[in-house]
């Protein structure tokens, strides 16, 4: 619960308590408070922001949990602020208790989907690099190198990304002779 205004922060904490949410951290939107969030393992962060000044404090990716922006304003500048901080959902103040759980559920779902997509993209890049390495080391075509990676994953009952990681961290082996 990050909110610069004490009265608004107290209201957010009360509302969260009404719906059974445990508040791990509460304080003003300051870097010193933001830095505590990763250490607590919070499931979500409610960020109260009624002016764009808070967007100067980097939140995502430092906070590795869903962010929900809480604001009195719903104009374009607030939407831009929400995007800047990496918010996955938005609550308009005054926040009604019945809004909190569905909003957190949506934010959590979107956050997990984004995590999955980031991980998939990173793994795809890893596989592409490993495929290039296999092509170079074994003198294979791109298609054959991918088949090799896939077969190795099946043989070892591993994920193809894990095989790719192993290929990239393995010591260099002799290159295939062209000729």
C-alpha cells in the first residue's frame, strides 16, 4: 500500500482489511518504501497516486508483483501514469470494498500472463542462440539443428529451453568440418 497522502493511505488500508487483505507494507510513495516490497513477497501492490509526480519513482520491474493504481482522477494523464508505473489495473477513489477483489484478480491474471510471455520470449531467444551454436558446431541446417535440440530434450525428458541453456553453457566442442 503506497500512498503519499496519509488519510488516503489509511482509507486504502481500511478498505483492504474489510475484504480480508493483509497489508504487508504501507507508506508514502517514496523510493525507500518501494525498495521494501521485493523483500516482503507481496502478492500485489496498491499504489495511490493523485498527481503525476509519483511516476518519477521506478516501480516496475523492481516490484515483481501486480500493481494496481488507485487515484481520484481518471483522465488521460492518470492513464499515462498507470502505464508508466506498469499498473495492471485501476481503482477509482473512493474505493468501494466490492471493487477490490475483482480488480486484484484481474491485475494478478494480467501480471501472470505478462510474466509468461516475457519468459516465453526469453526462452525463444535462448533457443535461437542455441540453434545457431548447434548449426555451427555440428554443421547442421537450421531445421536439423532445431530437430537435434528437440530430440535431445525428449531423450533427456527436459524442456527444450533447458537443453538450449546447456548447449550455450557447454564448453566448446570441435567445429564440424566443411568441405
